[in-house]
C-alpha cells in the first residue's frame, strides 16, 4: 500500500446483494438498488466516481443521488465514518409489473488505476 492513495472501498453494496437474489421493487414506488463510492484511506475523504449505467432498465428509470453513508470496509481505518456515496434508485414505469434488469459499472481506484466492476441487478416489480 502506498501512502496517500485512495484505496478503501466505501460500501460493499454493488457486489453482494445484486448477485445473490432478485430485488423486489413495489409497483408505483421506488427502491434503492445500489450504493457505491470509495474513500481515500489516509484522509477518509470521498473519492469515488458516480456509477455508469451500462444497460438502463427497459421498464423504468434510474435516479443517481449523492447521499451520506458509513464506510463499510472493516479493513479500512475509516470504517464507520461518514462519507459521500452514490445511491442508485429504480422507479418502474406507471402500471408496470414484471421483471426488469439494470447493469451498472462501479469505478473504484485500487491505488494505481480505476478498476471497473460491472454488476447486473435483476429486478422484480410487484
């Protein structure tokens, strides 16, 4: 690890939940489907980039918002501190019920370069 380079992952949300199971979204409502970002491991300041939408939803829309979140990486000296994160919300089209999916790319700096991490989220609008 080199001093002063941003390497601590902010949250482990794009990796786990998206791969495990479908995300249920209420018809006519909205739901946060992902949160992403990173922090500088020396300063504990936010340094992540906004997720890229690789494949938008076919039956709804996305809204990417900036929110405060706790650093979730237990290996980081910044663990538990608040930092800026990007939250991705999905809202289905009016009257739609059924499946949808979204592919996002989270860019995180590993200390040398930005690493692109694509994840597909399977959604079920009920």
